[in-house]
C-alpha cells in the first residue's frame, strides 16, 4: 500500500517533469530571426524571433518560398572602400573604428557585409588625382601613399574581422601617358578626363593590372575580381577614359587575358562594362557585353559583366542573362546624394531596397555593392571635377569623427548580408501580395532560408510566409524593410 504523502509527492514530481519537458521543448523549438528597419527610424535593425508552425495544404500564405526552384549563387554584398572612405575611417579612434567595422563586416557580431570595391589608382573619391605609374614607363609602377597609408590598412582591418570578404578592383583611368585623343589621330592626351587607350600600349596596360594584383598580394590582399574600366562610356568623370566595346574586346583578346594568365592571376575574375543599364543611350554601345561574349577567344577570359543604375532599367540584367546564362552578372555601384534626397530615409529606404536589393538579385546578380561606405557630413573628401553632391552609406561628423548617421544604402546592404550568406542560392517565390510588398529569397549553404522584403504601404501589413513545411506570420510595419532567417528543420 502506497502512503498518501508519498503518492502526492510522486504525482507532483510527474507534473514537474511534464512542465520541465515542455519548457525544454519550447526553449529548443526552432524560431525565425527577424530584423526590421522603418523609414521613420522608430525601428533600426530591430531584432525579434517568431515561432514556426507546421504548414499543410490549408495554410493560407501570402509568400511561399520554393527551395526546389534554384537560380544563381551569390558572392555577397558591400560597398566601395574609396580613398575618401578610408581617410574618414582613419580619423576615428582605433576603438571606434574597430567597433564600426565589426558591426559592418563581422558574421558573428555584425551584419556580415562581405564584398568591397576599390579603385586601381584614383577614383573620383580619392585624396588626389593619380595613377600607379604617373612617370612614363611601366617599370615605374608603384603604390602611392593613398594605398599604403589609407586603403590597404583599412582592408587589412576588414579582413581581420571577416576573412571571407572579397575584393574587386576597378580603374578610373590608365596612366595619362597611355592615353590618346582618339583612335584615328593617336595624338598624346595628357589629361585625367576622357581620352582613349593607345592600342600600341595594350601590353603595358595589361602589365599595369598584373602589377597591381601582385602589389596587393604582396601586402597580404588577394583580389578576387577586376573590371577593366569604370564607366567606360562616361568621358566627363574625374578621372575617366572612354572605352567602347570594340576597344575592350581588343584589349582583352590581345593583351589582358593572356597576361593575367601568364602572371599567375588566371583565377582573378574579369567583368566587362561596369556602367549603366541604358549604355548611356549610345546606339553603338547597346548590350555592350554581348559583343565581346560573341568572340570566343576573348570570351574564354571573361567571367561576366558589371552594372550601375544611373540610367536605364534593371530588366536589362535579365535580358543579358537570357542570352548568355553561363556568364555572371554583378552590380557594382549606386549612389545617393542631393539629387535623390539621399538622406531622407522615409523616401529612400524601400525605394533603394527595391532597386538595389530586390531587382538586382531577382535579375540574376551574384553580388551587390553601393558607392562610398563612409563620407563626412559634407560628402567629403571630394575633388574638383568629382561628385560634390554625393553622400556616403554612412555620414560621419568631422566635429568628433564619432557621431554617425546611417543612410539607406547602409540599411539595404546590411539587411541583405545579415541573412543571405556567401554561397547562398536564390530560390523561387510565389507571392499573392500586390507590388507594394516585394521580396527575394535564398537558401544558405547551411540549409537555412533567407527572405528579404519591403513594404511600401503607409500602413502595417500582416503577412504569412510559408516554406511549404513550416509557416510563420508577422506584422510588417509601414514603409519598412524586413529580413527573415529561417532555420533548417
């Protein structure tokens, strides 16, 4: 016979066991990570978790992710580490700079941005106009103080935080002694702006690229990719050079491709074009990359093409992909400034996520980068002939080089990189919402699913997302972007 007090104790113990088991199960139940930013800044990277529920045929989802439908894999997301950006970063205290770079690039303590663009020689956001071989003769190639004092140290700090960060380099101009006025007269053209590459110096310029790659390697920096000319149809930038598709084709075919291969840089990806969707409305330059892809000898050296969004429609990305699906697409530059109300997050947040995040990725881009990571409150340092109305992804105050304001580009890139990891594959999406809600979705290498969406509506929108096996719901705030990370079950 069981004693009454013992019986009560046994029942109580069993009840506690059931409660503890249930609590343990709930504590270890998979949850969705949610990151939210609103245009009114009431939420800035606000992180929450949501419960996952089992889905069935009766689940009424607004957005259904389809992991069996697979598209491109991605390298990552980031911005340009220009001379101006590096100058501003170097004015910060070492501790403040480390905190900012950790927040930006760390996969474990930050947003995990992982692709950066640097200039080969000066850009229009450098501290001076220069190339790496301003004295005639390719043997005079040498890095300058801008690289050794600013850019390379910052890149090393970034890579120490996230070794997975990839680097792409782009020249704004070759050395002026390599330029001619046009390809008919072939007269020397000793100017930073415009001009064309002298065909007689193709080999010297190919060596210029190889020497830069080697110099970076000697400093412990392995460059993953290059473009051949920033904005080759823009004669007015400082610095700049015109390079039509036929010139780029001849340069690759007759010099660059073989030189990089022979110098040990065959694995460095070469991207064509690096300019606007509309080819600056030049009839002879329409669909610029396709002319080069058609040449089998040149095409063997080419990974793909890069685009900017200062003109035209991102649908052009899909047009190019459909004709050469084996060639890659990346997005390498977009800027904010006075012309597009660049510091107004209410306007820019969803608009920029739509253009830079959703439309580029859903049109097959494998990387997305914006322009300067950091400028000061005056959009500086900048130079005559360059952009004096541009803003950085982040503004920093010169009064203390500590106080910052994040702008739309920082939010957009960070929302993407926080959940879409390097090597992720874009997957299909079935959506029943109107165009005020847009999204892109990926499957990460670890099997987790990422979805980034925007809500352009002026009111909150209740959405249910399904993976086919699980679902969750979320009240998406008005005028916001949201990133979801769904664990592998």
